[in-house]
C-alpha cells in the first residue's frame, strides 16, 4: 500500500543514508582543511603581464605588418605578453641592420605591443656577439676593428717571411706597418728565445660576428638539415672606449631617437649578448688586446707583467696558468670599464634597463653593470638526468644571476634559455629547464626562440622553435601562466637564506654548491669584492643588501683585498673551508653547526631543490623534483603555520596537515605556502 514501509526496508534505507553521510571525524577534518586555505593573491591567480615570458622572436624572413600583427596576437592568446625583437639570419638584404625598413617594422611591433599591454626587449646587435653594430663600427673607422696580441719567436723567424701576419725584415726584426704596435720584446724563461709581442687588428675573415643575411639569395633547405652560410661582419674593438662610444651611438642612441617615448614603458630593456674580446672565430695564436693594454694590465695587477707575457702562449713558462689567469682578470676589468660601464650608464640616463649576459656562465663581476643581470642556458649546457645540472661552470649560472640581483639590489634577473637544444628537444625538457631556473631564483624567462618563419633552411638555424611552430603550442598557455606565477613569486620577495659561497668576479665554484643543492641547504654566491666594498662583516657573519649570512663556504683562494674580512670571519668561526674529496656529510654538518636547517626532508633525497621566500606575510617554499622518480616526502620546516600546496599550472591550492606528505611527480614543481591566517 502506498506510503507504507516495512521494517527491513526502513532499516536498509537508514543504513544507506548513514553510509552516504560523512563521519563526524571526516567532517571536522574537511572543515579544518578548509580553514587552512587562504585567500590567494590576485597576482597569483592572474599574474600581471610584466612577469610573462619574453621569447626571442627571430625576424628571419621578408617581413610584413600583417604577419607581425598576427603573430603578436597569437603570442598573447597563448599567454605570452612580451617578446624580444631579434633580427636573425634569413632576413632579406633589403632589411639591413638598423635600416629604415628595419626601424619601421620595429616601430610597428612596439606600437602594437603598447596597444595590447604587452612589452618589448630590444637587441643591440645584428646578429651576435655584441659590440660591432653588424660591422658598422669598423666600417666607420678601421681603427675600431677587433684587435689582439700576437707572438713572434725572433730566434726562429726567417728574414723576409711573414709570421702571425707580421713581416720580418732583413735585420730579423718585425716591420710594423701603420696601425701595428710593438708591445714588448722579451725573452722566454724556459729556453731564452727572444719574442716580439705585437698588437694588431684581426685579419679579414677572423674576429667576426654572425650576420643577418644568407650568402646565397633564398637558398633551399639542405638535405642534411645543417645551417646555410651567412655573412660575417667584422667585429669591433670592445676594449677601446672610442670604439664602444661609436657602438653606443649607432645602436643605443639610434634606438632612443626612434623609440624614446616608449623607453621604460613598453620597451623595458636592451639586450646585449655575450660580448667577446675577439668576437667569433679569433685567429689562432691571437690573445685579446688593444693599444696600451700592457700599461692597463700592469696598473691593475700592481706589478710589471712584461716578463710574463710569454706565458700567454707557452705552457712551459714558469707558473704559466697563474699568469694567464692574472692577464684574464685584468682584461675582464678592462672590459667592465670600456664596454659594460658606459653602456650601463647610458641606459640609466635614458630610463631603460640593460639586460642580456656576459660571455661566460660565471662572470658574476660584470653583472653589476646590468640593471637586469642575466645568463643563458643554451646548447644543452644543462639537461635533466645529466651531471651537468649540478657540475661544471655552466651549473652555476642560474645562481650567478639571481645572487647578483640580490646583492646589487636589482628587482629582476633574466635567463635566455632553451636555445639550440636541437630538434629532439621535448616540452617536458623545456618545463624541466625553466623549473631548474626558477627554483634557483630566476624571475624573467627569455626562451630561445619563437621563429617568424621556418621556410627553407630557417627551420634548421639553432633549432628548435619552442613556440608557435612546435607541436606543443596548443598546450602553451597554462605553461606560460605557470611560469608567470613563479616569476611573480620570485620578484619583490625576501629570499630566506643564511649561507653564502664565495666566488670571484670571473669564477664561481660548483663542488660545494652541488652538495648544498642535494641536501636542501640553499645558498647564494657572494662575489669577493663585496667583502671590501659594501658588505658589513662582524662576529655574526656577513650583512649585505638585507641578507645576513651566518656561514661562508670558501672553495677557492680569496683575493688579497678580502683578507681582512676573511680573517674576521674565520676568527668568529663563520668560515667553512671546502676541501677536495670532502665527504658530503662533513660539509652538511659544518653548515648545520652554524645555521639551523630551514628544511628537513624525509626520507632523504638528493633530487629535491628548495627555495624559500617570504612575500605578503606568507612563507613560500618552491619545491622542485629535479630527478626522474616520483617522490612522497614529509617536510620539517622552520616556518610554522597552516600549510597549503599550490599548483603553478592551475593556480589552485590544496590544504595539508603537518602530517600530510607532499607528493612530487618526476620533474614536478610545486609551491608550499605556510600562512597564519
């Protein structure tokens, strides 16, 4: 009968309802978890455009306004709100470097970006390395051509012959034509031979840069997919201040004259690319130099280097390696004075940032002249599952730039990444590589590259296209947004770190750094000259730019000028001296005796990298599984409060209790937020 229910059915109905309802304990747990969630910052949910990736945009074919606009809008639709205009091999000769047509297209792209709240980086060369304005510097004045020192053994040279581009006269001495200078005549210590050291310009075909135009008009793609020949403009003498002044006028000042109203707004920075003292393809046996270089070297080193000149060419000279290093340090200092400093000063005076990167991955000293210090991970220098992610000078470069940012009080640091990783480069590798950078403090990503055209041989020029012309482009927007969130998190935040590793202006040690990475003891590189220039040293450690380092790892011999600071730190027990073959456990113990661990991971793993920052009253831990296996970890943190695990790709959050493990799949990066609200 309708409306009646028997006892069995009643009990079954009640039982089913009971099963469907959560227990009191479950309800309380869920309520507690909800309480641990917090209001996510608006910038995390919708990161501002300033934190977008800014890819190299290869302009490498005949250009049109319609196609430029289509690609700009395509970038924006896929979460990329910035680009670096990079004139590249494949441009027709009718669009020459800094020509009216090139300037026209640059102006068009900048104005369209401004209309769409996008931003732009300009590139200072056609093509690279920087310093010659695509050969225009040397064309304006042949005295500004790249120069160097050559060595002639006068006891072996024959009269009437030519040695290292220098003619030997009837008297056995060099016959120097105008523009060539005798630097010194000196005897080798090893065998007594008499040497002439001559300063001269590089010969044609040497010390060149890569050019913008194919030698052959509109060549087909090669069957072997190798690059086709391009023009090679003459390099400029970047150790000569007059040559650099010419370069600034031809490029930087021209940019300002054309686009000055956009400087500091849509146009954020100008990118200089690995300026080299001998450019590319230096002559065999030529050492970097310029007129008057020996006087500079002597003044910088504080002793007369003349008698040690043979060590630049001969390994069997006494202490040859040490003297070469001294010469290199002196020339790096010269390069700072003649190239980086004047360009940096020009940029500051014109309300724009200098960015880009020096020639070597650990040239931290030269980064002081960059308003946005940078480095570049290209040519598979860093790879997942390979030792190079932690070993060798390339492994230092991400920390090199982020440490410089902190100690120089800059807001951003940049990395040009993914270039020339080859056609087999995968999207997973690209994500891993950017995570590798982000967990080390990078906050401006410049992927290399998005190709305007892949027609003919262009597809094979430093491949791959990592953007619109790749198979993963349809998946790019969530990835771009994830990197923007993490760049925002790494900007205007305080890095929680009390450990530094001492470095030199042109050398950063990696052995102790490897151990620190593998044992979640975060650190920054400290360039030695900070110890006598702007750091405060006392019994509690090193104070600089808002950082307090309670421990300093010393792996290489510090400069003499740092002796007083090092002695004071050693007396206070703040020095951890790295030794060859030092066991990992001994180094970690030495660190922990000075600095309470910020993170303890259980079970122990060598694959997790950690970066701890504070922003907006919240502690954020970037956690990156650099290895190839899934991990489930429990974390003991110095920061106390409610824990929330953030997913950079979705922007979402998951509340965790203190006992909940953090699960990191292979190559995954997550952010653990610890908050009080």
